[in-house]
C-alpha cells in the first residue's frame, strides 16, 4: 500500500512538472534560406564549442529566428534556457521533498538539492542580468562576472548530485532527481561554454 501511494505521489509530481507547453519561436515570416542559415549557425556553434552538443542544438534550434547568427544572443538564450529549466527543477525538488513516506536520508539529500538548485537559480538570474548590461561598461569585467556566476551554478548542480552518489535509497525518486539535475547541469555547462566563446570572440575584436 505504501509503495502504491508513493508511486501515485511521484506520478502527480511528474504530471505537474511536464504540464507547461513549450512554444517555438520560429516566425511564419522567416524565409526558409534564412531559417536554414540560422539553424546551421546554432548547430555549428554547439558542436564546436560545447560538451553536450546534441542537447545544445535541440534546446536552442527553436530560437533560431531570434538568435540568427549573433553570438551574444546565442549565449544569452542558452543562459535563459538553463535558467528556465533550473527554475522548473527547483520546483520539482520542493514537491519531491514533500512526498510522504520517503526515508529520512533521502529526504535530507532532496532538501540539500532544494537549497543547491535554489542557489543555482539565483546565480543564473544574476548572470542574465549582467548579460543584459554587457557592453554598457567594462566588457571584460562584465563577462568575468557572468562566467563566475554560471560556474557557481554548475558547481551547485554537481553538489546536489553528490548527495545521491552513495547508499541505497528509493530508486524511483533517486532516478527522477538525478535525471533532472543532470539535465540542468548539462544545460548550464553548455551555456558557460557559449558565454566563454562570446567573451573570447569579442575580446579578439580590434
């Protein structure tokens, strides 16, 4: 009975997690040659720059008509995608922590994740704010601050995962947490790579 109840609780959490629709940003007025050019730019950038190029491409290609071939918009969009997913995962962690019947050690690990992923949300928000001001003042300092914030967010995601590295805990809950946190860690890693690419590209301009 307890296992059945836990399964229903997990199902409810996942339904809430995936109930938000994803909208494509492609404009009906974007010509096919331009669209193909923009998509190819994103694909090339992802595969030349990031550790997780397939994830990078699939999460950014829908924004091709907004990004075009602009490295700043590419980095900014990658940051925004990471932030949106991290905010969603933060809400998921809170819901999981409230599921009745979880073993105390698992609850403690999830609560640690709630804190770590919450910190990651804040750090990505700061990086987005700073990206909005990049170019208005000291570009090098702004980019250094952004890289610091994004690196800290990635570290927080990794710290969350460390709590599930040892011991035997509820496999279903552990799998859900690890799958979502690994995803945001990879998105954040990709965003950091594209931020670094943008910073180095601009630094080399005459």
